[in-house]
């Protein structure tokens, strides 16, 4: 259960988000505060810059996204083991390109205790 203080903060955040969204809809140039990719940026990316290109999941355009792709690899659902093999090769290549160290030898080491439950 949320405390009254948390509820007040949530209402304030919702009001602020709605006002910013309205201002953007009316043409105001308000920059994003998050460091992630916008939907527009993701849609403009080449399919080959994703670990899972068919699903356009896990972008690999910088070191931060490569680390995130490794951390969330076990959360990707609805892909075959062959697709996971190909995605792991793309992640390893991007990790070398951006200087990210990956200690796991294969993607199956990441799957222990993951959401997908695939262990084959």
C-alpha cells in the first residue's frame, strides 16, 4: 500500500507528465530527461543494429545498450535457440567493438533462473 506522501508525489508526477505531453503535442520543444532511445530513434535504426533483428529487440548501438542486452538476454521470449545463437554472436561482436567485457562463454550461462526457462 502506498503512503499518503507517495500518493501525493505520484499525483504531482502525473500532472507534470500530462502538462509536458500536452506542450509537446502543441509544438513545444521539451527535451527528454531519460537517456534511452526514443521510439522515433529506434524506428530509424537499421535492423542489423539489434541483437534480435526480426523482433527488433535489444539495440546494440553503444556500450550501455550492449551491457543492457546482456543483462536482459534471458527476458526475451518467443525466439528459437538458433535466433539466440545468432543474437549472442551479434552481442559479442558489439561488445568487442565498444570495449565491453563479457565473462560468460555462451548465452546458456545467462539463462539460469531466467524468465524464459529455456535450457536446451
